[in-house]
C-alpha cells in the first residue's frame, strides 16, 4: 500500500477509513491533492473495499479550505478551453467511485473542504462541532470545484445563493435542514453511527451496491458543462488585483490572530476594510 503524507488509511472487512492529517489546519494544498489522487486511483480498482469513510485527525478542521495563498504566490494557472480545474476533475472522479463514500464531519469544512464533502455519497455531522461554509465570494471568487453546481442541485437555487453569496458559516442543524448533510447527530453518537452504517452497507452484496450507485448517479450527476464553466470562472478571477488584495488581508489577519480567523472565518470576513 502507498505511503501517504497527509492521510492515513485503514481497511477492515470491506470498509476503508481515511483520516486526514495535514497540520496545522488540514489545508487542501498540493501535498493533500497528490495523496487524494493516489488514493482515488487505488480505490477505483479496489474490489475488496465497498465503503469508504472520510474523517479527520484534527478535532477542529475536517478540511479547512483550498490553499489559495499558495497558488497566488506562484505562476498563474491557465485552464485549457472546455476543461475543469484539476481539483474539480478529481472531485468528479471521487463522486464516481465504485464504493459508497461517507463524510464524517466533526470540525470545519469550508471552500474546497465543503466541496470535497459535496462530492461524497453521504455526509453526517457533529451537532456540536461541525461548521460548513463557502467563503469564496468574499474574496472575489466563486466556489470553483463543484460548490455552486452541487449546492444548487442539493439545496435548490435560493439556498445555494444564500450559501455562496452570504459566505457565512452554517452549523450542522441548519445544514441538515437545508439538505447539505444527511443528518446532524450528537457528537458522542456520530462516529459509532457512521461506523455501524458503513459495516451494514459493506455486508450487502457488491452487485446491489454497484447497481444502486449507478442508477442514482445517472439521475443526480453534476452537469459537466456547468462544472467546466465554474472552474473557468474561478481561475479567471484568481489572480485579479481585488482577489490578491483580499487573500493577502485574510492571510495577514490569520498571522496576527493565530487561529482566530480560521476558527471564525464566516463572521470575520465582513470586516474586510473597503478602503484598502
């Protein structure tokens, strides 16, 4: 089995448990994306695993968000016409895995962290600890890896616009009401519930699991052209003067306050000074 830098995999009786571990806050950075690509390729050909659980080794962060600051400091990315971004394409591959995929959310999942969860088959969250958000519009962008497309599909037009334009944090109870997650559960019950559900599904015939996923995917798969447009719009705005300025401000606030900005990003984003 491959050695991963940012995650840990453990298989037992048809269930693979993946723990994200990319200190300090589980950023979706290059190292994590390389590991996810390696994992996805392995799962695509794995005939023994029937269910995959994704959870985090960090109590406060499932996946924080995409490492946009790291991208802006590098060479501008240019997407070929008609192509989605590498991250969006990876999440589409994950959404099509032959296994049943379950996200167990005990901390924060914003931006690409939320988009990762949206690409999974099911999502369950801690009522006391989970937070979800899509903060991209606050820095001049849009969710660029399936967020706008899959949220509109799952939540409906008005609620997707509220999430993507309001840029605030959503707790587990509201996320459950909106259809963003399957269930909000008491923190102490979350992991036992997810483990029991995974074992139950893994005990059923592989053919029935494959058939159910195939038909459900057929009627719910995110529109390819919409995903491409989303990615193209995201990349075209990534290096704009406004976005670079706002990302620099977020990084500065995080450096000044430690974890305060990351822990409370939704409410704090509105403090961006308009006269900068």
